[in-house]
C-alpha cells in the first residue's frame, strides 16, 4: 500500500515561506491569492493489506517523527 | 568540572564548545558520539552543540532527538545534571521534549549571523548566577531557524515561572516575546539560540558567554 502524508504548519503559526511566496505571486499579478501555506508531502510504501491498520501505524509515525505536534498538523492518506 | 559535548553527524560547534569549556572554566571535556548509549560518569554538564545535526533533514533537531545518546541525556537530566543546548542543540532539546516550544524559520527568511545584545532576565539560574548584578550579555547568533515559538499559555507559564533566561534587546528573528533562551521546570536544562561558546574571551568580541559556563561550574 502507498501512504501519503501532508504536513503543514498549524493555523496561527506564522508561515514565513508562505508569506514570501504570496508576496511574489502578488508581484507577478495574481492579486487574488491569499493565505499561502507551504507544507511538505511524504510518501512511502507500507507492507500489509489492511488500510485501517496501516493508517494507525502512519499516524503513530507522525506523532513520533514525521510531524512536530507543537507546530504542525498532518493529514494521512493510505491507498 | 567534568563536561561532555555530544557530537551528531553535522554538528559544527562541538570543538568550539570543548575549547570554550576548557578555557573558560578549565573543564575536563569528553566528546561523545551520538551512537553511544552511555555517558561518562560524574558529569557536571552535558552540552548539545550548534550545527546542522543530520543536515536539518525533516525538521531541525528531529532526527538527532531520537539518537541513541538522547536516552542517556534524558536520564541524566532527570537526575538533575545540567544540560545546555546551544543553537541547534536548543532545537534538539525541543524536539526531544526536554524543553517546551519549537524553533521556526526566521521572520525575514534570512540566516542571521551577528552580535546580539541580550537581557539576562533571570540571573538566579544554574546557567546565569555568575552574571551577578550584570543584567546584559553580548553574544553572537547564527541561525536560520531560531524563531522561538510556543503557544500563549506556554509562554505565560515560562514567564510566570521565571524560565525565560535570555531575551533579545532587539528581536532579530521574530522570536515570541523576544525569547532567546529558556530553562525547563527543574531549572537544569537550558536552551539558548545565541552562542556562549563563541563569546568566551575578549578576543572574540565578548567574554560574556564564559559567565554561563562559570555559573554551571559554581553550581556543580
């Protein structure tokens, strides 16, 4: 199975990269852009054939290593 | 005084810390590779140095925080041995959960490397007692992700418990409440973004950093 995880800064945590990219998009003329947030995507193969169990495992990986719960949220997809 | 300096792959201030400890307080310093599972006996201080442990991969300090040696550091900290994380070492201690908060990308997105003037907010800690009546310190900082973040209630608690140790006089990177250094609840674990190890004698532009090490020695 393939796991795909999106990690992003929590709402309320200033995303300075997002701010810089947003300013640049405005400079290029896309004035309608707002709330740019930059996160990271992590993908890997995970053994087994039970998606629910795999999702639980991946959630644990996020808590232990892949995300920092002080500043980051995450979203897990397993397929 | 006996001290250990941890060495992670990508640490680059480990030797600076060793020299700073030897010259400022005559410490006997062991360099401890991160794969070790035990620390030398009789330590008075464990230093997590600056640098880019594991290339800052994933998040600064995230992988180093899970290194084998960190279990021994956790045990030593629980026993009350002084632990100081400087710059990347501060990031590692936050990731390891030994200090609250996290260090975010600097506001302005720049790596900031310069002298900074600090207020010594709490001069009663194991890391600041030697400052005496002096309430300011000058050290250099060098970081791209030194922007201290914690939620408001954590910040209130840190302030209320006297755990904010150093504060920038002019905030260089967006750190919450201009915080440059904090201690844990027991007062034996310090995290500081500016470098006492780069300011331990006048020839370096400031000797104020030596007072941090002298404070630890006096409490040992």
